[in-house]
C-alpha cells in the first residue's frame, strides 16, 4: 500500500507541475507585449523569452535589410536581445517595447556599419528561398538596398524586412508618418534608378 501511495503522490506532483507549466505558457501567450515587458523588467526570464520569440524574426529581417548579410543580422539580433534584457528594468513605457527593441537594433547596426565599412554586397538573400530564376533579381535588389542612403535604407528595411507599417515605423523612429512615406517614396525612386542602371 505504501508503494501505491508514493506512486500516486509522484503522479499528482508531476501532474500539478505540468498544469502549472501549461498555465504559465497560456498566461504568456495571452499576455500583451507591455505585460511581458513589465514582467521581464522584474526579472522574469520566461516573459522575456516570449518577447524574443515574438520579435526575433522581425528584428533579423530588419537588420539583414540594413546590414546586407544574414550572419551579421543574426549576431546583432542576439546582441539586441542581450542589451534589452540588461536594460529592461529601466524601460519607461512598456507599451512601446517593439519600437524600443528596433531602436536598440538600429543603434547597434549603425555602430556596426561605422566599424565595418564598406557595406558588403549580399551574396545570399535573407528570408525564404527565392523562386528559381528570381535569385539574380533578388541579389541585385538587396545589393541596391545596401547602396541606399542611411535614412532610405532604414525605412525600406523596416517596411520590407521588418514587416512594419508606416505608422509603426514612424513610432519606432520618432518621426511623423508623412516623413516615413516621403522617405519610402524617395527610396523606391532611388531603387528604380539603381536597378535600371545595372
């Protein structure tokens, strides 16, 4: 009988632990970015892990658009999250955690580009594999994006590699949405000219 009691107790303990993990995972999935940022600021590594999962792809895409290489983008995305973890307790407005992460990434990218001039041409495009026959055009397009001026490359990177809306870009950069639209328009024109000259 004592052996049966111990195995029941072990099963109940395992079940309780499993239910607690499931409740925590559900809580995190249902949490807003602001709630997760607040929890991360209090040292909750699980909440911060959920933020990393939510923003990793967008940041890597954004950084790849700015830097031109996927390897550098992956490395700086990791550095972005490390810096964000250290600075999370000081985040004043958790509601703008996405803009805050992009700002950290942008600052790291700008420092990296100053150290690593000239910006290398893209050999392999970031993201999913292009369709057969599109690879040359993709490489040419990414190389042209790498030759855009800083502000133009930044809005193109956020829009097309980071999947941000004009309003999100404006919030992230702290500029009016009209300025973002203007920069995008000029960047598209500059890209057309660069691609036509090739």
